[in-house]
C-alpha cells in the first residue's frame, strides 16, 4: 500500500465508567489508503464507533499511535486536533448534530466560516444543491424531516472538501428509502471529491459497497479475518 491516509499502530482505548476503567480497544493496527472506502462492521459493543472516534481524534487513544495524513494525532492537544479536523476531516453522525437555531444554509456554512472562507455561504448553497436541498436553505432543523436533516449534516461535512470522511451509522435513524438515498450521496460525493471514507454500519448491503470491510469483535479485529488476509 502507498503511504496510508490513516494508520493505526497497536491502538488501545480505555474509558472510565461507573465500574472503573474499561478497555474498549485492544491493540488495533490498521492502514487505510487514499481514496479507499472502508466499512467497520461487527456486533453492538464491539468497538466500531470507538475506533472511528479514535481515527478522528474525537477520543484520544490510551496507547499506540494514530497517524492521519502523516500527522501523529496522539501528539496533538485539543485545539490542534480541532484545527486538524476543521482542515482535513468531515464527520457524519447518526444523530445529525445540527445547530437548532441556525438554518440549513447557516449550518452548512459554519465550518467554512470557521476556516476563514470568504465564499462560505456561496459554497454552502452549492453543497445544499448537491444534496437536493437548495429549496430548504432557509428552513430550520425542526422544520425538516430526518432524511433532510441528515442530508444537511452530510452537506456540512463535505462542504470543506475533507480528505477523510468519517460516518458513524449515518442511516441508523432513517427509513429504508431515506437511508438508501443518504448512502448513494455519501459514496457519490466521496468518489467525486476523492475523499477517503470510513463507515461504521450494521447493514450488510452498505458494507458490501465499501472497497474493504474490517470486522471487530470485543475491541479486536476478528482473528478469522486476519487469518484470511
């Protein structure tokens, strides 16, 4: 593999809960190539979303190294991580995370404004058009359906043209038809912009669309999969 866009070496993650410290990830090593689409699959509680959060620097690895675009994320502080994500990553969550007091246009423009783009609103409008919501630009999240809110969230993640797109169960709160439309958009826009895509999903049909899938079990890459590689 050429220099990977994402590289994890012996990554562990421990989180403190009510019963004390729990180890969520147990020494994950994984490379993701430029432009690749990778599906993270496995049962609930297997560590898929935690692994995605570690890849994005949204959770700090307890051990090992996480390298993105040649930058060691484990060596960055919170402000540096936030700037790195702003400049290089888009993140799409299952629960949308739109700002309720902002219109669709303002939600999409926000990361562009934070990055100092003078044409933030023009680019945001174009991105809403790309996801078929140009006519909803002045509407607030509460005035939109779940599928429309997820399309706004997707437009917001892709507007800055990220090198890496991380999606955590992006169709989990949507019906089949809306979920299919969102996935068509994610794969289409990812391919058009050349972004590397990492997708957490329970849906076999979505995982099948990825170039490669990694199955997790109990915070480890499935040993059967490793043996097959």
